[in-house]
C-alpha cells in the first residue's frame, strides 16, 4: 500500500500536469506540430546593427569584454536563507558597510569549490574556444537578438552518458523552435543554414530575454531583441551616415 507521502506526491504531479495542459490550451491557441517562425528579424539586428552601426558595435564590445574579465567561480550552497539575504543585499546600490556585511553573509551561504568537472568544462567549453571567447559570444548574441542557445554534447553510451563534455554557442539568427503541438510547445530546435539540422530540446539551453508579445502561435518563446525598441533610431542613424 502506498504511503500518504507517495499519494500526496502523485496528487501534486497529477495536478501539475493538468495545470500545464490547461495553461497550454489557453496560451497556445494556434499552435501546431510545425516550426515556430521567429517574428524578430535577427539578421537585421546583426547586419544593420553590429556589422554596420559603429555605436552598436562599440557598446556590444564594451559589454562583452567586461563580461569576459569576470573570474569564473563555482560555489556550493550551504544555507538558503543566508543566500537570499546575500542576494538581496547585493542587488542594489551599496556602500562599503553594506559590502562588508554582504561578504560575511556570503561566507555563511556559500563555499567556493575548486578543481571540479564543471571547472574543467567551462575553462575549455569546446576545442575551439576558451571560456572568455565562449562567454563573449553568449553575451553578444543576447544583446543583439535577445536569445542565447547553448548546445551541449556528450557521449551517447558509457559511464559519462548524459554528461555534457562540450558546450557550443549556436548562432541565434539561424535557430528555430520546432513545436510538437499544444502539449509539447518546444519539441526540438532546428538550424536553418545550408540545409536543416535538428537538435533535441534537452540538448539546448535557451536563455531568452522577456518578450511580452503573445499571439497564440508561440511567438513569445523567442526573446525580444534589446535593439527592437531602438530599431528606427538605428536605421535613421545608418541612413544619415
């Protein structure tokens, strides 16, 4: 006979599944088993922005270079409450007194790790890139298109099955989401470049900026480019030059 804990867990799981189905039915009115076309013109943001506009190019490079100089640290969480207090204290403007208190909280909340498998992976995400160039690409694609796609590759068999050993940043302007229907909005990702190549959804980490545009077809599953709001100004500037 199942314990009360097992019955409670099954009830929670069932309710969660029902909630997801109801949510999908309400939000994805016109979703089918097909490619979800990105309403953003990412090629414009890259070609007319980063590749043509000196201001956009300079700003993106300032941000990416700053991001690449931040040291890589990996921590193990020790105390949830202390970590929440630490995050709250360091999320806004702070002076030297607040910084001192935050450092004390950090010592109680986190312990820094060294020489882990994650260190080894991120220090050399793939044979062609260092951590600095890899993180620069993630930040740059995010600032240009509002989307970042990280492709994880690992062995398909053996002791390390399911463990990523290489990480690649995919060019977000050629990535498309493939829907499996209303109950599987993101089935896989598809690269449209010299043909088509499909990647299972669980091998892609998609980090997107907030997109408030809901149209029932899943358009909001793509992030909104930070350049969208300034597109007219950018175009005007390009034409004036």
